[in-house]
C-alpha cells in the first residue's frame, strides 16, 4: 500500500543498494550504457515512474530522480512500470553483452598485465574469435585498443595529478617507459613529461587570419598542426589556445606556418576539396578511428552519426561518435561539419565553432560538388601524409 501511495503522488521511492554495485558506480554504468552492468540492476525514474535496463537507449534522466533496484520485481514492488523501449521485464542481458561485460571488467582490473585473447576468452566464457568480434561490436574498439585507451587515460590522469613520469607510467599499467614514449605522439600529442607539465617545454607556433567565416587560428608543433579554430577575435582564439596548453611556449609565427595556413584557408573558402597537412593530435583509439572516417567523407556529402558509427564497425556508438566530433581540435581539416543528425532535414545539428559556420561550409561544398569544382586538393608540403597521429 505504501508503494502504491508513493506511486500515486509521484514521490521518489529510494532504491536499495545492490550487493555488487554502489549507487555511484551504477549511475556511471548507466551513463556509459555499460553492457557489463546489464542484468546486475535496473534503474527507476521518479518523474516518469518507469524503470529501465542500464543499456536503455532512452535519454538519460537527472541523477536526483534515479533509484536503483537489484531486479525488475523489486522495482515493480516499489510502484514502477517497465520501460517500453528496453523491456527490462522481458529481456535479460544478451549472452554476448554479459560476456563482453566480464571481459571488460577483467581488463580494467589487470591493466598492468599482458592479457591474451585466449585468457580473456576463458574469463568471458566465449571463444577468442567471437569475443573479439562481440567486443568491437558492442564497445566500438577491440580489446587491445580498449586496454591501450584505458592505459593512456590513466597515464594522463596521473600526470595531471602531479606524478613523476616513471610513477605515472607504472600506475597506468605500462610494462616499461619505452612503450609509453613509443606511442606518446599518438596518445598524448607530446612526450609524457611535457603533457604532465601542461605543455611545458613544448613550442607551439600559431597565427590568426581573416576568413569569410570569421577569424581563424592555426597552431602547430614541430610535428604538425595541432589546432584549427574559428572565433570572433584573435584575442579570443589565443586565450583558448593558452587554456589548452597552459605551460607551452606560444609563439606567433605567421611566416613559418604560411604554407599550412594557405592550404587551410583554401579549404575554408571552397577553393579546394581536401588538404594534406601533417597533424599532431592527442586522441584515444576511438577518436582516431572516428576522425579518420570523417576525412573519408567526400566534400559535398554528409553522414549521420549512426552511419559513421557503422563505418568504423561500432554500430551502437553513435553518441560516442558525436562526442568525438565535438572534441575535434582541427576544424575543416578533420571535417566534422559533414556529420549531421539522422532525419534532421534542414537542421544541420551542432558545431563546436557555431551552427552558421557549419551551414555555410556545407553549402559551399555542395555548390562546389554540383559545379565540379575543387577536385584536385592542395598539398601544403611534398610528402606529407595527412595522417591522424
């Protein structure tokens, strides 16, 4: 009766703690739509009186409206009804999702060890071949890429916390310092020591130029372009660059960057369809895959977030693709403006540097494609690969 009265007046019924998952951990799993949490608990929303699985595709509620229950039966006993989208009362976690969840938890707990696919398969109760395929399908990356990204993430956290490079390397799970430095350019964009010092010791040359889309900043390290951004003024763009690299030595150097700047300006103005300049980007394995896929979208065409997710072999990762687009540091060179929401019609979706800029870029590219312009591309430097490193 008490549960019925609470359901009737809309008051929240606090959920009991799950024996294995604390509320904060459960909420984090809900935000990630973690397949490993599916079947371990359900979450209920006080404002709708509905309970869901952790992997439910519905929009996430506010945390203060959420309670957690060990099972659908307990959620229903508290006056909640099952979600019609994820059907928590009917569908338990898929066998593949449960196996991948076990594998993911094991990898998180053994980042400092070398784990083979065979060993991981025994933990997950799945053959190595099917585990590899299921892991990539559900999480968007292979087990090896997942471990690499988690170690890099932990390394960044330890370096930002002030640890020495050697201690951060050990705590992140790397077997040796040499392995960190081998991948430092790809995962940090600079050496671990430089990253931990907020770019200290790194020289970043930059310049700002006027374009038809407003002021544009182009910045580069010795390895390649690390930032292309639009803004209303040079001062605004310089301040943003300094926030990103608070301890780097920022040097205004328009002459040294002239070839790369001219190439990017030509791309912005629709004079060329593509530029090949070296890039120096800090990125996770997933971001690298997304940004590479974006550079393969032909000018004048668009893709939805879901289409990009499917193109990289992660069909359920549309939201993660959107986040990767939103964190792209090099406007137009990595053309995140060519990704739009599904069924958006005239709505081109969001853009880090303003929706109107995105709309103009798409209109120019569509017009150039219709007129057969911009076919050849522009090479800023002979031999540059334009790869995302």
